C-alpha cells in the first residue's frame, strides 16, 4: 500500500491464545512476541477473528492487556478501503497468521490437502 508497511492479519482463538471459545484461553507467548516484533519493525496489524459484539470487545481488551494494539479490527486498513472503494469482505494483507492457515504453495507441493 502507499505506506509501504507490511500488513499482518492475525487470528485470535488458537493463535494469540489457546482455543477456549467462547472464553479466552491462556496466552501463547511466542506468537504474541512475534507479532510485537513485527509491529516494532513497522508492520500494520489487523486483528482478524470470527468474534463479534461483546466477545470481540473482550478479545480486544485482552490483547491490550498483553501489550498488543491493532491498526484495524475485523476490517481493512483505511487506506485499503479507500483504494478499493469500500471494505471488501476479504482482508487485504501481506501475511495471515492463524491456527488454521494453510500455505497454498505447500499444499500444491504435497499434491493436496491430505
């Protein structure tokens, strides 16, 4: 994007914290540290989660307590929204970090999802 900063979208449950839906699980320190390191290098962060309403508010507060702040939550960055003329359903980023992420190159290299 125009800022040139790397955009990183991060899942919540099972990624920043152990999966305990609808509760919030224990923090996963190595992931939190890695995300903070990316932010310190200038990355823009998007919290990208299925949580909404009160559960989302609780997750954002939990993240703040861990020292994590986000440039956007469940939406694209303002400059991306401007570029595409609206907030597309698919979040635009350079990297997705999530417990259920699959690298397409790895899948093709292995010959399938199994």
